[in-house]
């Protein structure tokens, strides 16, 4: 039997601007997709194709989500779907949070 190696722990640094744009896209349900070579659909905020952006993919089975920055597609984070929903629930779309002084 072939052993499956443990996944490596990766750190993906997500700039606030990329997270804000994705939060707004999720809130407005305006996201675009791009399919990678493996056939996986990556979602990102509509209109951000030409800039550094957060990309998110739902893994087959729907139990995990992959996150990566478009500038570093070799590094991804895989998180359980429950953790993803918790993260998305904490995102505040731009203009809807407390006003900055």
C-alpha cells in the first residue's frame, strides 16, 4: 500500500485589498471563475483579473476549500469548509463596517 505524504503547511499572505475585494464580491454574488490545468474552478472577485487577487476553490466533495494568491499559485492553504464559512462570516464588505475616523 502506498503511503500518502502529509500535506505541507503553507502560509499565504493575503493583502487587505484582495480580501476586501473578495468580501465585496461574495456579498454581491459577483465572482468570476478560471479553470486550472487540473480542471479545478478558482473563484475570484469580478474585475480583478489583471491585479493581484485572492482565488478560492471548492475541492471535490465540498468538504474543503483551497485559497491562494494569484501572484503565488504554487502556495495554497487548504481549510475545512466549516472554517471557510467562519472566515467568510467575519468578512465585512467595504463600506459596510464601522466608519474609520
